[in-house]
C-alpha cells in the first residue's frame, strides 16, 4: 500500500476532525488502523487526547458510595498554604507532631518536620501527600488480585 497525495490529504482532514484511526482507515479504504497511526506519526500530526469523564460525575452529595483513594486526598491538594515547619528532634516529638524526617540521620542538621499532624496520621497535610500517592489505573487493576508476594509477607511478619 502506498500513500498517495489524495490519501494523505484525506488523512490530515479526517485526523483534524477528530476521527479515530480505525474510522480513517475504513473511510480511506485499503489500509489498516496501524498504517494510519504510523503515517500520522510520520506527518507529526498532533496526538489525540482522549477526554475522560469524572467517575463520580453522577454522584450526589447524599450518595454514600465508597470514595476512591485518589479522592480522599483531593482536598489536601487544593490547599497550598501550609503552616511553617517546626523543627524538632526525636526526643521532642509527641503524638501531635509530624514525624517526617528532614535530611539524613547521620547529619547534625537532621530534624523532623514538627508541624501539627492530622488525626490518625503521623504526618502533617503536606507530608501526607508525599507518603500516600494516588494510585494510577494500572495499580487499581492489580489491586483486584490482592495476592501478596512472599517477599512482602516476610517484611510484614518481621516488622
């Protein structure tokens, strides 16, 4: 299959209108979806961006469905003004102090964050975001297996 000038122009036109590679291949005829993708790539046509709809778009506030892990920390991501650090040494920490280590324990400048920690957590709002990263789709899919690898089981038992 060779790309004629007519086919290239048609590809550019249909690509610009947002048609999928499969649709373009069917319209042009005699070419595969992969051929369309390859040619679009060689022509440096802009990558198509899929629009995603929010999974909880249709939920009402009164709906008590389980909130996903990503949504739990969304309110923390919005907040940008965090209280200043209150550097503390190990001996100064209490149950309300953020226990996020700053620096390396071998250094004299090593300390713990010391901000006020969130209820039921060891970290402040800022360091909670570092500690609990939202999972991606691939990780969510693997969660269904729920099989714990043997090396992790050993770590859990030894902790």
